């Protein structure tokens, strides 16, 4: 899945993954991570996620990385913020208030670009990636995070043959295979959410489970 695919989706406004409210699992499980409000939270493939607003309201500086300039502009516009822009290596850095979005390819991100990350949150990054990119993503996350860094990962589970992604199905066994070398992986919750997602019923699914994990960098 190439960058042009996602850029075109944003140009056409085909962003069905965007949620108009905070994710319930974030509200339910984030406080239990024990992340201090001063710690900076990383949100990979952030789009214009409202979850970044919830994190910032808790006091966290928020760092996102996102391919689309449209997504970055719409996020800051939603918050009525005028973001400064500057070149940061291969990224364009958009910054205002507690927010910083690096516009560019996640796979170009390095610890030098990202700076110090205190925690992380992935609702729509891993499940946006086809199988051949997921190991690279997990390795990239491990490279960015210091030992002890905690985060929440939310995945989708369904019979992949019933629907083409994205979002892709990423089952628990794959999550553990991808992250276990560098992370402690704890499943917090799994629930069927198909009832609240009619667009996936229209695409042929009869069940759709969301799984929520706490991952801690070893």
C-alpha cells in the first residue's frame, strides 16, 4: 500500500476511519497506564484524530506523524490553531499549542526526528498496514521508544477473506509475533463492535472485534 493511496483518500475525503468522538478504549484504559501528564505521547499515522485532543487535555504534549498535509491542516483548523511550519529533515513540522505533527512517512522517522517519547497510542496505524509492512512498523516503533515506555494498541479482528482492508485484520497471534521480541504484550479487552459499524456490515462482515493491548517496551 503506497503513500499515493493514502494521499488520494485524503484528497477525495474518503476517510471512513476517522471517528467523530474520542475512542472509548482510550478513555477507559489510558489512565491505568500511569503516564505522567508531562510526558509526550506519540500517535503514529495520526490523521486528524480527535484522540490527540483528549490526550492534550490531560496535559500531554502530543507528537503525531502523518503523510497528508490535508490531515495536518484540518486537525489544526478544527482546534482553531495557527500552526507554524518548518523543515525537520525529511518532514515538515506543524506545531501549535501542545501539538506537533510531522508531515511525512513514518518509516523515515528516527529517534533524532521524534525526540523523547514518554508514551504512545495506536488506534489506526497497525491496522492500516498490509502484512508486508507490519514487521517493519513494529521494528520502527521499538527503535523510537526507550525501555519502560508504555502504550495502547487497538486492532481489528475479522475473517480477512470476507473483506479487503484497510482496515486490515490483525489477530492476537500476529500482534504477539510482531511485538513480543521488544515489548511486553497484555491483552486488555476484546469485544464485538459490528453493531456500531454498519459500513462494515455493508462490506460483508458478520462480526468485527476490537482488541485492546497494553504494550511496554522491554
